[in-house]
């Protein structure tokens, strides 16, 4: 149990009956109002500002049973504490200057990480690597702004200024740095949220078999009976550390079975939420057998044609691209060609390896980076008008400041920290 606030030395003394020592774990009995022991364990006291939140922090480590922990919680509330709001500890750390906003979000990203790659990236953000890159680009913008604004009073020297200070080459360098960070941030966004991949096709084309093959285990029931899958079945898999939320759906066909009809309705709802559609077909079926389904699929969602059951037609696994549409020929039963599909999913996602430099970005980070890049590009276009150049540099600087929290509205902070879990 963790308590953060001011003047907690007296709080710890009343609770344990002894004077706490700074940053030393001591055995203690946790006492109720009558001086009777509620529990016993370790008490740690971190005086401000040398704590996670920058305030006094008391940490109590007891035996952890729900009843005894509830009694201890009630005692802490009795001594003047209150229950923390979601994300309040991390928010206090941000407000007290212990973390910037990108680092604070790294705490939540680390807790929510669904893959090892995402967890490693979150740790880098928490340690300040992402913030350091943002600060380095921001400092370059500030330095250039300073030079530009210092020259505004001497318009006859504008051309000489641009040449003497290498303003345009420096702008190009800043643009290249921003493009690099944005590219790695896009990759990190994939690591963070992954892709929704929906398997679509008629009954018995092998959707459930493909799900099992991708998952590496039997997650879906597979039979020769059409309509075996009645509802959406979700399974999260990893390819190169990217989480893919693969959704097996009911086969699409006309049916009088009311339960199967409900499953088909849900299939179409899942299709509308898809990032990628895997459109399965039987390699041995007539080529025009499913035109009605294809006509109803959303045109703005990435689609991969998966031609299954090549083991029954003695065809080889292959990737074929024609008329802008990619088809992957494979066998979900034997696994032949499934690696081609995995590679195609990575390509569709826009993934390319960055090693350990991927930035676990949120949508607001991507938006701020894109806006900053647009202002830097516009600044280069306005290089003959120093007033406009200076303004574009200022806007780019403020855009980057939104990432680390230097320019952040209070209502945005409320939204960000409300999504944390209690006690973080």
C-alpha cells in the first residue's frame, strides 16, 4: 500500500508506533486506533523530493490478504489519507517535475504492453529516450528561432543572414530528424495497438484452420460441417513483436438458421472494424463463386486474398500480385505458404525493423510530430520572409512541446491520466 502527500513522517509514526528512517526498509507492526496490531511487515519512508511523486511517500508491505489489507486501508483513511484517483501518482510525478508527459505515458504503456518488444520500447520511453530526442529537435528549433528573430530588425541583411548561419541546411537537418522520429513512432504505434485482422469467407474455406495455424495451437473448432463457427473468435498473435488481433468469423452464406444468421451479422460488424481483411477462398472452387461477398467488402480496408487448400490441388505456395491486389496461395492444414502470409501482413502494416530504436507512440504523439514536420516544411518555403519563418518555427516548437507536456491543456491531462489504473 502506498501513500503520497505532505507531512507523512507523522503519519508513519502514528501508524507504526516508531519514527521512520528515510529510505530504509524496517520491520513494523501496523497499529489500529487502539494500538492493536492490524498486520506486520515492512515500512519504507521516502521524504520529498526524493520519491516517485516528488512528495513524501510511505510504502507499506504486509501479508496481502484481502481482509487485512482492507483493515489497513481503513486505518490509512482514518489518519487522513484518501483513495487515489486513476493515474494520480504518475500525474503528481508529472506535475512535480519528476517525469515529463511522454515518460508518464510510458508507465501506462509498460503496464499495458502485450508483447516483449512493446514492453522494451515502453521502458525506453519511461527512461526518457523519446523525450531526449524531442528535446534535441526542439532545442535546434529554438536556436534557429533565436537567430531569425534577432535579425528581424535588420531586413537588409536577410539574405546574408540565411547564408551566414546556414539556416536552410539546418532546417533540412531538423526536417530529416523529425521524419526519422515520426517513422519510428509509426512503427511503435503498431507495437502498441497492433492490427485487427478479420478472416472472411464462405463456410468451409479454412478460416478456423488458418487461425489455428497462425496461433500455433488449436483455438478454433474445425470440422467438415458448414457453419461450425457461429460467433467471432479472437486470438492475439505476434509477428516480429507486432500484436495481431486475428478474428475468425462465421462463414458468409444465405441460411435459415437463426443462430447462424446472428453470427453472420456479427461477422459484418467485425469487417467494418477491421484494419486488414483476409479474404479466404478455396483453391478448388470456381473463380466466380463469391462475387457477392467481394462486392460488399469495404473498399477502404486493406485486403489480402488468401487462396487456401493448395495441398488438395498440388499447387505450390506463392505470392501473386495483379491489378493492385495481392493473393497468397497456401495450405492452412499443412502450414505451407503461411510464412508468405505473415510477411504480407507485415508489409501491409508498414512494418520495417528498427532494432531497439522503435518509439512506442500514441496517436497524440503522431499528430504532434506530423504537425511539427508540416511547420518545418512550411518554414523552409518561407525562407525569404523572416517573420513567417520565425512563426513557423515557433509553431513547430509548440507542437513538440505538446508531446513532453510543456504546452498541454489541463483537460488533455485529465483524459490521459484517467486511463491509468488505480495506484499508478
